[in-house]
């Protein structure tokens, strides 16, 4: 079985279970793993920013309520 990555004719090494579910060679498996980690890190950064914004808004609301 050959790698299902576009334009690759190497033998498939494994299935890309975290990213695309394709049978890929080792080189492309590593590449897809790196892409998955990059995307996951970006999602965690977005979550961190959202959590920080939510905390700030909650603090502002609590301050406003306590001043009333």
C-alpha cells in the first residue's frame, strides 16, 4: 500500500489517526503530527485568551455589583 498523501509514492507506514485518517508514510505521518500539534497549540492559546477575557469581565461585573 502506498502513502495516500498527495504526490507521494512511498510505502504507507501507518494511519494518521489524529489528523486525516489516511494511510501515510513515516515522513508524512510526522508532518501530519506536527500540523496536529500546531493546530492544538493554537486552540489552547485561544482558550487561554478567552478564559482570561472571561475572568476580566467577571471581575469587572463583580466590581460594579459591589459598588451599587
